[in-house]
C-alpha cells in the first residue's frame, strides 16, 4: 500500500521525466534544423562562386 507521500513522490518523478522527454525532443528538433542548415551550406560551397543553385534542388 502506497502512502500519500509515496504517491506524491511518484507523481513528481513522472512530471520530471515528462519534462526531460520534452527537452530531449526539443534538442533533437534543434539538431535536425542544424543538420539541414549544414546541408544547405555544403550545397552552396559545392556550387562554387558562380552558383546558380535553386533552393531545394538537391
């Protein structure tokens, strides 16, 4: 049988875990954005100074 204190502690731990998951999802999304930006920069670099590259033409 769980006491009220144990139940409150479990609820707190669940809330903290949910926050951690949300933070991880935000970090993952940020990494995906950075990866896309890096790909775009690599495309511009590969195209050279006379580039006439349409966005998204990879």
